[in-house]
């Protein structure tokens, strides 16, 4: 009976977690096994996934490590003001050259730096 069931290639390509319980039961019934403490038909989705992974020898991959974000070097108020001055000059030259999008970007950077200067010690 288990040999008669067809394994659909589209179902096999899906990750087990995205399959329906019905599909998982079909796959689990196709796996030769001795009677377990819970029959395949009585298993829940998590149990079915664990059973299939164990039968196929799939080990759980550890979740990918998150990149640690290094804190930005805190700028002093004087450094921030110097940066704002240089950006203002750059914004002026961009505006004169007709580069409106570039001037807008620089304006936003200046705005952020102003806010940062108020918080700086």
C-alpha cells in the first residue's frame, strides 16, 4: 500500500515545514518503520516533521549567527559640526551643478548630524 502511493516531485521539493499534514503523512507512511509509540496517522505536524527528518538522517542546522554590529565611534560635537560644514559646502556645489537628488541626500545627512550633535556630549 505504501509503495502504491506516488511521491509528487513538486511536494518533495518543498521544505518539510511548509508541507501540509496530509502530505507529511503520505511521506511518513512511505518510510518503512516499526510500530512507534504513536502511529503515523495519530502524529501531529511537529512529530511528523521530526519523524521524517530522523528517518532521512537530516540533522537540524544551527540557526545562522547574526552579525554583531559594532557600535559606531562616537563623534564629539566639534567633529560633527566640522562634518556638517563640509557637507553644506558639498550640498551647495551639488545644487549649483543641478544635482537635486544628490543635494537632497546631503540635506538629510546634515539633518541627521544636527540631531546627533544635540545628543552628543
